[in-house]
């Protein structure tokens, strides 16, 4: 059994980075029965082309669906469209709730 991090999720296939190599796997049916949805960033255990276990997540974002994030870049317009302090506040609060370090990037 190997451990790795999901790098990509596409049509039921999961590309896992482990020991510098990418492995393509599928989730077993018991994930669906237990309502476990592996997402990008998950640390997982796998063998023989199948995901076996999703390890505990440090944090998780819903949009985009990613897990175990350390830093997020929040890009916001200053001029066009009109700057929205309310939107920026909501994004920063969502990141703070998940203990993710924000980097704010203002564009023109």
C-alpha cells in the first residue's frame, strides 16, 4: 500500500502523486456507500489502481472543491468591475474559518 496526494479528479479517476510519480486510480464502491467524496489535495492510501482510504483532512473548501490548503490567493478588481469590500470580506472570513493564509491580489 502506498500513500500520496490527489492531484486531479476527472470522471471517477484520481491521479495521485506519490514518490515523484503520478498513479491513476479509481475509488472503490464503498466510498459511495459511505458518502466519502475524494477531492484534490486529499492525502490517500492506494494500491493496485484503487483508492483504499482518505486520510483526515486539515481543511476543505467547497468552491473549488480542494482539501489540505495552506495558502490561497484572493484576486479582486479595484476598478472594473467595481470593487466590493463585502465580497472580499466574505472570502477572507471563509479562508480564516478554515485556517488558510490569504494573499490578496488587487487587479486593475
